[in-house]
C-alpha cells in the first residue's frame, strides 16, 4: 500500500473509532471496539507517515485523500 492509502485508511479508522467511542459512552458500555479501532488507526497513520519521505504536512492531507479516491474510481 502507498503512504497515501495508509493515511486515508487511518483517517477512516479514526472516524469509526470516534463513533464507536461515542456510542459506547451513550449506552454506558465499555469502549472495547472503539479502543481497538483507535489504536489500529494510530498504528496505520504512523506507519503511513513514516513511509512518506519527510512525513505529511496538514496541507498535504486533502491532496492525498483526493488522490486515493481518484485511484479507486479509475
């Protein structure tokens, strides 16, 4: 996988983790799934950032997302 794909996957997992954590909080449950998703997203984001020469700047994130979407559509 390319670093851009890893970044987008990590961001997607982070969004899912936030939703799972809020859901567990609202239902007064322990956030097992949300915690696992948060750790997985952190690991994928860090792996993608270390594989990118020079890392990612916050200004590079939209270009990476649109690039991955364009690759999927093609």
